[in-house]
């Protein structure tokens, strides 16, 4: 399960994995794993949305490709 909308939003805003991983206090490798596996905590997802994507609803940003 991955988050295609999150990946597209990151690309669309010209953000890097480094930008987001630093805001969460995790490694870039760990963030990439979380995006690909769909294993964010609620707190991490909220922080990403509030910090980088306030214009997007959480439900859209973190919709999995399996829905």
C-alpha cells in the first residue's frame, strides 16, 4: 500500500524527501519506506499535512492506491 496522492503532492510542490524527513525527525530512508508501505502514525500524517499540504484534506493526501 502506498500513497500516490502524497507522492504527487510532494513532486508538485518541488519538495524533497529530505524536507519532509527533517520535519518529522526521521531518516530519508525511513520516510521513503513509510510512503511506500503506508505505515505513518496519525501524528506523522497530521504533521505532514499541516506543515506542507494545508490545502489538501488528510483523507485525500493519505488515500492508498488500494481503495
